[in-house]
C-alpha cells in the first residue's frame, strides 16, 4: 500500500461514484450455485460483446469464478435490496429462497433481475487484491423496471423522485430525516414533535411541499435518498433522508434533536419507529455490515463480522 493513500478516505471517495447493483453468479466444482453482490460492474465492448466485474480474492466464491469458465451478471431492481444484502453477507447461504434458472452456460440467472448477462469467461486479469472477470456475453435479457442504486455506502431508488410521488398527492405524506452533525431535524406542532412532512416533495417554491416548508424555515436540505416507504391506514408515507449541514439555528418551531437522545415519546408512533430505525441503520452504516463489505471491495482488510 502506498503510504500517502489512506484506504478509508479512498473508499469514501470511490463511494461518491453512484452505481447500480449486480449479483454475479456461477457454479462451483460440485455444481453448487455461488455468487456475490458487486457494484464494480461495467460494460466493456459491443463487438465482441464484453463486460467486466471485479472480484476480491478473499471472497469465498473466488475459486469458483476463477475455475468455472462461465458466469452470469444479474442487475438488481429497486425492490431487490434484500437480495443485495444476502449476497453481500459473508458466510450467508446466498441462494436460500432464491429462484434461478440456467440459460446458456448454466450460470444462475436470478428471477426478478431487471437485466442479466450469461457469459463465458473471456479473461481473468489479476489487479491488486481483486481479479477483473471479463465475460463474453452469450445470452442476455432486460426489462424496463426501475433499478437499485448504490452510492456512499447506501442504497438509492432511482426514479423515485419527487415528481413520481407528487402524482399521488392526497393519499401520500412525504417526510424526511434531515441530519445536521449528529442531530435530526424535528418540527413542533400542537401535539408534540414530528418529522418535517408535507403532501408533496417539492418544488421549494411551493410552501405546501416538503422542500417548500423547509425553504420557508430557511433550511436548505439535500434529500437525495428514499429511506422508507410504507402505508399507515390509507395514507402512503415516503420518508427521504439527507442533510442540512449549513443550518445554524433553525427558525421558531423547529429543533435539532441529538441521535443519542431522540424525543421518540413525543412523536407519533410510526414516525418514532422510522426515526429509531434510522438511528440504528445510521450506526450500522458507520460500523456495520455495509461498510464491512465495502472494505473488502475497496482493498482494505477483510470484514471481521
Ligand atoms: C453494494 C455492494 C457492492 C459490492 N461490490 C463488490 C464488488 O464489486 N466486488 C467484490 O469483490 N465485492 C463486492 N462487495 C462485497 C461482496 O458482495 C462480499 O464481500 C461478498 O459477497 C462476501 O461474501 P463471501 O466472502 O461469502 O463471498 C459489494 C458489497 C455491496 C453491499
């Protein structure tokens, strides 16, 4: 490792590149399916049809991918976040509950993928602590459904932006967990404290929207991620997450509550559940599973958990 390069900082910087999420699969010497979650996928060439994915030498499936001569790349859809985690968890039974089929090479093509590429191994290029698997596509398929996205160690829902949700205004409540340092933004109302919320996401010029309500309180928040989407009675709730790093003291009626001492008892039960889930995942993002997996991927030490 070059002394000047801090691997943690490098991992963070790599993480700024937003990607989709794939699961690469093959069969091991005993014919058992193996696979791993990967965002290092790239198309390479149309003629001949080539793609690549980078695999850590420490992955349990490494010998299988090295020896099999075939593999498939499955592009995950927005609803397949759980599958991504399953295939990224060291030691997990990756194919538990997973339906798949063999197409041309026999490498597993997963049901529900929004695109898949069945490949013969074209080249294996050693590259540091990873190997670049270059595949020649022999069969593929694709569907027009929204993809799962990944950036800065978290999943994102492309195409689930404000416009899509505005179309359902009336039955939809849009809220947000807005972070500043180690605090979450809350709004006081008659009955207690609530997440900032509105009937629509934006735009900031509409005071009845979430961005508009925040703008009126002079809170410039960036809300690039959808954190949760759930039904409560006949109302559909969409919870964004993001940050308002520049805000000093919020306007009258708004408070920043520290994550270590969230006033959950003063909040509606479903919002309290969401916010405590957020607090747990926030801690896990910093110290848990996703970072552990990304450590392997970015060339740091293997995860300990
Ligand atoms: C979103 C995401 C992307 C990942 N991308 C890669 C990757 O491109 N290459 C890789 O080797 N590991 C990547 N990983 C980590 C592997 O999925 C993980 O280390 C591996 O599946 C661990 O299980 P195993 O050692 O039992 O195979 C990624 C993990 C996540 C959550």
